[in-house]
């Protein structure tokens, strides 16, 4: 990995170059911005603003036009709530995947823990499955292996849509890392090549604010696993509680949290405000020496 003089040490990646659909990434020199499109009536942040099909598709295309590298489409929020059947979840996400794949070359991921939903969405044009339950469905790894898609393995402890009160960790970074390594082993054993895997430490997922802050400070212990790490920090409660900020007043804190994660080795950031996040990450790439300035006329 090339490092600019004075750049911070970043853990090396075993498989930094990735082909995701029509787009190629070199995560040794690149930070991808993942936009969020929730086709849910009760989503954490937007509270159903993109639940209607046309609004979901329009939001995904707008995110791509604003510079997002990747769009994450979800039909069931992670937080506890009423059961959503596989057929209902698929009815929500599949037409969005189909429409976006027909209109854009942006990377598409589907946020699901169900192997059946994942299989249908990959067949329709999704490139990645973002499993926030870390392979809770025993069929998921096999579906990924057979499909050629990539997989984000996320740390969380609760059963899907179930509460997990008062989470406790004796050593949060070590325990999250051990969980991810075990799930990586499970995926590889099922036939998923390591070069198609990403990891996510799961900020706020079955973690309180103090735990998420410590996990952020110690993120290098996760990124040193050697697979590209996704930091899903946007507008989360650990940001809001740290600042005393309500959901729609967390942009600055979210960008700082994302930046801190990148400086500790994360290579994908999952963000709500695409325009601000893209500008922040492109600036960070320039500071790190990953990219040249768009122009360099000052004092020349």
C-alpha cells in the first residue's frame, strides 16, 4: 500500500481491490460512501420518507448523482419491532433494486438477514448483501457463495427484530473481533472467497453509547483483520448522546465519527447526507495522499 509522507499508519488489507458490478475500487487508496435508502414506514432516521416506491428509487438515483459510490436498500429496520415476513420484505426491496440497477451503475447492496431475500435481490442486480445480523440465517453464506455477490458481516448479538437490553462486554474490541473472525471463517468454509467479504463492527447494534465510543477509539483492532471495514455511524444514538443532539442535528458529529473511523482504517462509510459525506471523504482522501487535488493553483 502506498502511503503519503506523514500519513497515519493504516492496517494493510489482504484484498484491497474489489470489483462490485461495473465499479472497481482500490481500498488502499479510496473511501467509498454508502448512501442509505430505507423502504420502511418506521425507519430510524427518515421515519418513512422513502417508503413509497417512487421516492425510494428517486432517493437512490439522487444519491448516486450526488456522488455516492454505493446505495444500501433496506426493507426492515434492525431495531426491535413487529415481525415482517420474507415476502413483505421482498416486496419492499426487490422493485427498488430492479429500478436502480436499470438506471445506474452505482453499487447496490440489500440490507437483509434473510437468505431468500438476498438471493432474489442479487438475481435482480444487487452486488452486495449487508447482513446486520452476522449470518444469523444458516443459509445465507451458501447463497452468497453460489451467487458471486459480496457480503458485509456485521457484529450484533440479538436475534433479528428482538430486544437486547443492557449489553455487557468485558473487552468490547476483542469480543467484536472474535465474533467477526468466527463469522468470516464460517463464510469461507461455506465457499465465500475472502476477497468478497467486508466487515462492520456494528456501532450501536446491541451496544450502548459508551461501548460504541470505545469501539470507535479501538477500531484499528477491527480493521487489522485485513478486510475492508464498513463504518455505519450516521446519525446514530452514540453520536446524538455524545453531543446532546436530536436525530436531525447530528450531521457534524456523524462526519467526525466517520472521519475518525477512516483514520483508523475503515474504508466504507454508511451515511445519510450524501453530499456532505462525499465532500468530507474526498477531502480526507486528499489529506491522506490517496488522491490529487481537483486543481492546485494556489501560490503556484
